[in-house]
C-alpha cells in the first residue's frame, strides 16, 4: 500500500441519502479536486465552502466549445493559486463570478451543488491534505465524483485505508484505529461511548505507565550488562522481582476487565426456557416490547427458536424464545425441544421460567438441574394468578413476574443487568479490554513476566532474563505501537548519565 498516493472513496454509506461525502486524501488532493469545483470562495483549512461540482473540461460531459469562445470559468489545476495567510496556507480555485447567464453547455456541466471542506496537512484525519466534497446523497453523483478523481490521478482507497494512514502516519495508535472500527460497528450508545473512550486513548493511557516501568527495568538491566566496567551497580534480585510485580499487577487487573469488556463488545445471548405454557413467549414479548412471538393458551405453541436483540443497560442482549420442554407430541415439537436444549447449552445466561401459580413441578426441577452450572435467573411467572410459594424452594431466587400485567418486568431487567455486570461497567471508564486481540496479547505478556520471575529465581544470567522481559514488552507494543530500541537507548543515556 503506497502512502504517497492520493486516495479517494465515498465516505458515506451506500444508497441514497440527504448528503453523501467523497473523501480525497493525499499530496495531490487539492490539485485533483480543483478542476471539478467552482467555488464561491477560496478553500481555507477547516472551513466549508459552498460551490458547484462540474465536469472538468475534457472529462465526460460534452465540452462543445465553439472556436473563439470566451474563457470558461473552470480553472485548470495549474492556475490554482495559493496564498499564505497567518492561519496557514489557503488555496483558491474558484473562478470569479461572471456577469450574465451561463451558456447552455455550461449549465450542463454542473453536476450538483456541493459543500467542500479542506483539511490542511498535517491537521487532518490521515495527516495528509484532505478535501471532502459533500454532495447530495445520490449514488450516481458520488460515483461520478470518484471517477473524476480517479481520472485525474487518484487511486480508489482500500477498506479502512484512511484510518490505516492515520495509524501509519503516527496520528493514532493501533488501539485507537481499532476503536474507530468499534465505534462505527456499535449497536448501543453505551458501546459507542466505550469505543469513543478508547478512540480518545483510554486503553493506551492505562497501558503506557505499565510499559514505561517495564522499559525502565529493561534499561537498568541493559545498562548493567553494557556498562559493567563502569560501576553501574547490579540490581539485586529482590528489587528486580518488585519491579516485575509492579508491571504484572496492573496487567493482571486489566486482564480481568475482559470478562465484562467482552460482553460490552459482543453482547450476550439469553435463552428463555421452561415447561410449555408457563409464559415464555409472553415474557419474551415483554422484554422486546412488541408482539414478536406467538402466544396462545395451548401448550406447545412455540416450536422454533425465535430471537431478537435488545439493549439492556447498553449491552446488546440477544433474547431467544424456545419451545416448551416436555415429552413431545409430534416430530416438529420434538425437533423444537432439541433446539431448546441446544439454546440452553449455548446461551451466556439462562432464564428458567416457572409458573408461580402452580408451584415447582418435577419437570421444572429437572430443567433447573440441567441449567445448574450455567449463569441462571429463575422467574416465577403468572404472579397475578397468585404464588404458591413452593416454587422458590430449590431455586433460591425470587424474581416474580406477570407477563400479563407487566409486574416484575423492570425487576427482571435489573436482574439481567446485574448478571451482565452492568453496574460494574459504569465505573470501568478508565479503559478496559473489549478486544480479544488485546486480551491475547496481555496474556502473552503476563506469561513472559512469569517466565522472567522464574528466571530471577533460577539465578539465570541477565542476558537471558532480558529475553523474557522483551517477550513481555513486545505484546504491549503490539497493542499500542512500537517501542523502538532507540527509546530504550535514550532512557539508558538520559537516566543513567553515562556520558561516553
Ligand atoms: N395470567 C397470566 N397469564 C399469562 C402470563 N403469561 C402468559 N400467560 C398466558 O399463558 C398462556 C401461554 O403463554 P405463552 O407465552 O404462549 O407461554 P409459553 O411458555 O411460550 O408456551 P409454549 O410456547 O407453549 O411453550 C397464554 O394464554 C398467555 O396469555 C401471566 O403472567 N399471567
Ligand atoms: Mg411460547
């Protein structure tokens, strides 16, 4: 992938919309955009300018010029004038408004009215010059604009290439690049907020001091080896172990945030199971807040799995309604029940529904046994019909609901949220692990630190110990961006004053 190319893409989603944006980034962005724009004012960094998108001469549209025609107001790229202002450079490629009505072929040249924003290098998303053309959201116009850019020398951007440039040009680190993707993919506002924190650098900020400590330890040990004859005192083993622990502990804590972070990122699946007719589908409908699943008074109504995703406490929860579990009366029901059992096995959280008015039956007890080792919420539904009180005995949980009156539904949501860990999530704003790639790397780093601890215990030469420490550093680099050996050298020389 060439970083010097000027790249172009439609930045807004496919399809028709009020506005569509074409983004052009690279050293030639201004020069490529100039011939297709006729603007009211000159472009100035960070300002949106109104104007027209036109077919440049010789590109596509009929340029039926009569010999001796007056100069057209489409300026060529070569006449693009740049003037330098106190704020920075400002470019102008608007033709001055001409008196009189435009000739017919000139109106034909106009494609759309546009708003053009120029972001001057290096204060742009990718750090290149960027020109964003906001046209009306017509796929035809947008595609044509891209084609004009390509004809003028731009290259079609690869997926994610703008963000990749931002990373390669050092404007954002890897966690931030990943956060851009997460932000775009988020399904709930809470997910978006978490991604925005990471985009702002929360995870990197949390990792940075840890990495710094590790780099310092490496620097001391390297100095001890490199400058052995210069009386750089060798660090005692106990001190080395303290330093390793100071790196290990925060990494361990960060690692522990993944259990919740994974749920925030991916959401979870909740299966609603129970005997026929206890009101599973009715509860499901209450939770999704619409009549999604069929409800009838006949036991065995639901046959297939019905699923729907809702946000609970900002976490996407995929609710799965299942067939009531009993001895099946026909083949379709028996397949449905098998699917119910699979859904129970696959779910992150199981909602076992009992009929509170009937008390717990032998089938309920059997089902509860099956769900025993799973995170489970037991609900006594039909509380409006009166509760026998018996059903609570073996479950130890007391969520009573009525899918008919709506009683207890809010409490049930609260119970689900508690299981998700939603409460703990509210204060986990200082950057937590949501990404499985990051978690894998943190674990690699922890394993290498353990090896380093063993190396110290085994009185292994520091050259060998350093290998473990570098193995611990590398995965952290892979999360945020590289520590070059220059960084380590700088630390050696700056903090140890070995002025040779
Ligand atoms: N009084 C009362 N009736 C309810 C309640 N919840 C559900 N019902 C009724 O119980 C019957 C069965 O409800 P469903 O939601 O279809 O039960 P289900 O568990 O999905 O049944 P299957 O799909 O057959 O397994 C319907 O007539 C509902 O109106 C409740 O809380 N109170
Ligand atoms: Mg049902």
